[in-house]
C-alpha cells in the first residue's frame, strides 16, 4: 500500500472497510443448558449454520427465539413472541425449562447469561450473552480466558 497518493496526500486506510470482511469466523456448533440439553437447532439457519434455540420470558409473554451461532453476529429470529427493544428477558432451555444461569453482570445493567459448549456446566468454558434485547455484549471464555473477535481474525 502506498503511503501517499498521486497528489501527495497521506493515505490512511479506512478501518471500517478493512474490517467489514472478516478473515475468519467462529461458529458455535454445540451449546447446552445446565442439564445437558442441546440448544443447537435445525429450526433456524443463519448463513447455513444451525441456530441457537432458547425460550424467553418477558412480563407476561413467552416464546422461542433463535440466535445466530456466528460470533459477532447479532441476528436473531423471534419465532412466537414480540420482543421490545431494551427490555430484559429471562432465558430458559426449550427442552427442560430450566432458567439459564447468570454468568456476570453486563455493563448495560442487565445480566450476562451462560451457555455451555459441553454438557458439563463449567463457567470457565462458556458463551455468555446479555439478556437485554438489542444489547450487543457477548463473550466466549475458554479456560477462563476471554476470546475476542480480533483474536479470531488473527488466525
């Protein structure tokens, strides 16, 4: 890449354009409730990958929601519930109705809810997402170490 253009102007790369096409993606292929039931479902597909199916409750409403399994994607499909922006929902396993546990508080004031990549409910190895609708906070912990999107792009 040139440092200066033909008119002598400094060329600064646009970070939005550079980061719009990720080099690598991380897809969650297995997630479980604390009782060991799979939360991955063929009922909803996101870019060809099976979605994460959970039951949610808010006020006096409940229904199923499918979440994208692609880390960094905030796509979701509400199957039989109307979700309101910024409301806080409770999340449950759609098989056994156990409430998914809180991992930690979210910076928005809601909670980060834990999903487990193995049938063992281990908080040092989990995926956590915020239970406030439209909050984009989420993280993945592997052996108690946070995995960031920048680490994925480095591979």
